[in-house]
C-alpha cells in the first residue's frame, strides 16, 4: 500500500538532516597572543636576573652582566659571569651561581654561590660556557689566566651543577708560554679539550712547540689526569 504524501514529507526532511550531509568542524580555539613570562625564554632570564640581583647586576666592584638560565633536574639555575672594570692585574673574573625556585611568574632564590669559580686577571675570565657533554648534569667550563714577569699561563676548570651546589670536578693548566721571559729555546703550548665520553673521560690536546695529549678519567667524583704529573711546564 502506498504511504500517503503527508507521511512521506516528514521522513524525507529527516533524511536530509542525517549523516549524508557534511558536518562543519568545530572551530579551533584561537591561541593566546600574549605568552606568560615563564614561557618566554627572554622573560624567564630577565625574571631570574631580577631575583638573583634585586639591587642590580653591579655588586661592589663586580658587574654581572652576562647571564645564562639553566634548567636542571633539581630546578632552574642562573649562572652569571662577573667582571671588574678598570681592574688591577691581580683581580680575577668571577662565576656566580644562584639556585632558584619558580614563584608565580617569577623566581625566588633558594641558594646563592657568589664565587662558584674565580679565574683570570685584570678582572675577567678568558672564556666560559655551560656544557652537557661532560656529565649527566650541566658543567660550567671556565678558563682564565694572565702574564706575570714574561710567563703567560692559563688554567681551565670544570664546575658541575650538583643538587646541593656547584662542585669543581676538573682543573688543569691549559696554557704555558715563556717567550716574554727567555730569549732562547722559548716554549709555548696550548691545550684544548677534544674527545669527550660523558662520565667516562676526556682528552686535552696540546699544540705549540710540542704536541701531546693528556687524558682525564672520571674517578671518585672527579676527572683525574691519567699518568701522574702533567707534561705542561708549571708557572
């Protein structure tokens, strides 16, 4: 029996509203156009510097105007390089370390280590950086030296960021040059860290009037030179 037209019309209307019609996707929420200070690297660094140096980066004769914010397994750590403008020959450069805790959109200080490392002369270091190549926690690389009575010497230190605080885990003389003190048979060598096996060893390759390499092994919580005394002449 044919259904009356009055009954067919509602059925056709329902079919037209079913799954055969393409569904419009739900609108995607618009991203926030303003990042929070804790999400933006530059703002995070600025907040960390403000927490570590609330009275400004000039602390007495030392100015800490080069800073790196390091995220570690035990929280954020600010590493700050300090130098002394118009310094005397004997004045060293400084690395300060500040352990921080997140505090809303900023930080608060948990621990301070204002002289985690000191090296160099005339108020500054020769070089510094932070590396993840030496251990399973960040390590600060520090090199500094100077010239005294014609002898130029430089020293390299590795300072690990441990949960309880910074700890020196290696130290060695990396430069020797006596060209300003002797006229004949002057010696000049400079060492740079080459191959590194994290938590195992690293090699320092020396070049100059002599070429040689020295290996440092990880033992008892420090990198220790293999084979006793260094071949680098002492200053």
